[in-house]
């Protein structure tokens, strides 16, 4: 069970223009790869609930598997002051929920830094912007 404060962190909104710009760029590139080229099998969706049957977290971007009906990848976009909270959020969603999340990313757009957390492994420091689920370096899309 999570506290009210933890719930607010999970569903909070952060929408300044630089933040939304990064989301837009990632979605544009990932959407092109999914909808037009067909080179990735996971559908990119913005601000989408992880569990549509109840109030749930809404990461900035999810990569959704329509066949398995799971979300193997989540991406949070943040700035320097929010990095620690978003890394904690990603860890909790991966380790403490059953949404099927295997990889979680946090991108600090002010410092151009990526952080990655993987189920069963923990923090990944080698190529932290590389998404194994779609075999693509997310940093290359920005």
C-alpha cells in the first residue's frame, strides 16, 4: 500500500514547454518507427494509465505491447530537481507492481543525462539510454 503523498508523486503533472518538447520528439520518432516503418513492436503512448481498471500511475511515455497487453517500458522526462523522485518512481513501479514493466528510463533534459532501471538487475550505468525491448538508443532520437 502506498501513502497519499506517494500516490500524488505517481500521478503528478509536470508540463513545462521543455519537458513537453522532449516528450513530443520522442513520441514523433517512436511513433514513426511503430506506425509507419513498423520497425518496433511496442506502441508509444503519452501520459497513459498503466491500469485502465483503476487509478494508476501515468508515466510520460509508455511503450505498450498490444498483443500481451503489457507495458514493458516506461519513460519519465524531468529536470535536475526532479531526477531523484522520478528514479524512485520508476524503481517502485518496476519492483512493487505487476504491470509487466521490464525497463524504466528517466531523462534529465537540462543536463542531457539518462538513467535506466531494469527489473531483476537494478540501475544500469552502461548505455543507460539503450532500450532493449525495441533495440534502440533513445538518446539518438533527441
